[in-house]
């Protein structure tokens, strides 16, 4: 068998602690995954994994291989890219995490445009609330949208900004009334994103300076999509990045709330493990993302002028 392929298969099993998950991620039959690991154990003369009906765990030998095995795979990828040079296009799979709405509205069109330039690069997209461990999940990078990043163990490249707006359904506002200033939100049902507003504070910049209100309501969620649907059903007022609700506003399913007060915006980051040997295909995609976001920011600035 291909020793490097066996190490790659082992790495996936070791990271996910599951033969089934590794098979799904690699697009292989579960039995074939088991054969690769068994061959590797026989070749090395060491048990790498202990298996029970409920779990898969690493032995000391397996842990040692996991620590060194990914570096072997990454180095071989670099060798392949160096040998191919300019005569062959970049190729391989980019495993990327993304928040669901950003992925559907913003990232998929960018990936589509990138794929026309680099047809030999494929993407595996994982829905990511920002808590996935990039290394254990085998992700090359993740898009994260937040006021700030807490995880300093990752390399973060800021791509751009995501302005936010307050919205509610016309039916809700017809019943509950339109807030005029942020303090009016205290008497409204506010739908809170638990990740972006963990302490329930909504912050604004308005005609009279900054304002901060601790809101409350009938619903909290860790994904904005759930809160958007609740707002569409007339459940209350929610705060979202503009890209998530722009179409709803255009088609009058949702109305802007407090339009003269701007909620604190979010930053859009591409984060990836802090390892030296970042695959060339990932570098290529990161450069593409940065260029497209810079173009979008310049166009937005021109519109404001």
C-alpha cells in the first residue's frame, strides 16, 4: 500500500476518533479505512489505536505518529507543488469552515468565482459556529465573524467588515410599535445572538453619540439564521449582519428598526492553524479572498461618496 496515503487515513481517524467519520471525510468505505490503518500498524510493528464498540483512542505510538504524520503529509504536498511548478495548476481539497448564512450568501459565490480560475481545487465546506477546533476537524481554514477573536493560537487574517442592522417584521412593529431611541428596546422582545452578544448588550452609534442597552426577549440562539426566521415570524427584533437580511429588507419581509442608530459592526476573519507549511492552494485562496474583499470595500466607499 501507499505508506503516505495510509498515514493520511490514520490522521483522519486519529483526529475524529472515528472510523466512520474519517471514511465520510475521505470519501472512502469504512472497511477500506480500517485496512489502511491495519496495514500501517503491521508495517510499523506497533498498535496505533485501541478500539471499543463506543470509542477509538490513541496509543502512545499512535500519538507519536499523529504529531509527526501531518507534517510528513504537508511536506509531501509542498514537494508536489514545487515539482509541478508552473506547468500544472494548483490542485487538491480545501476544507473550510463558515457560518451558515455567510457561507450561502457570500462565500459560495466567491468559491464559484475562484473555481473557474482553478478548476483542479475542490472545496469541502463545514458549517462552523466558531467553536470548531481546526486541527482536530482537519480544516485548512475557517471564516469567523465577530467583534474580536479570542483564540490566539490561530493565525488570523482580517478580510473586511460586516455592518449590522436591527430588523423586525412589519406585523410585529404594527402591534408593538416602532422604537425611536435605543432605550425603547427595553420594552420590546429582542432576539439575542448568544455568541455575538453573550451579555445581552447591544451597542450603537447614533445622532447623539454612543448608546448601550441590555436587551432581553423570548429567544436566544447561537446561529443568526434561527433568529432571522423568528423575526420573520413576528417573534421580535433581531440584529444581523446586513448581508444576512438585505434581501428580506428589499422584499419588505423585514423592516429596519432604529435606522439612524448603527449597531457595532463585526469583523470578518480567515483563521488557520499556525503551522509553517500552509498548502499552496490555501495560500492561493486566501490571497483571492483578500483581493475580493478589498475590491468590495473600495466599491462601497465610492458609493458612500
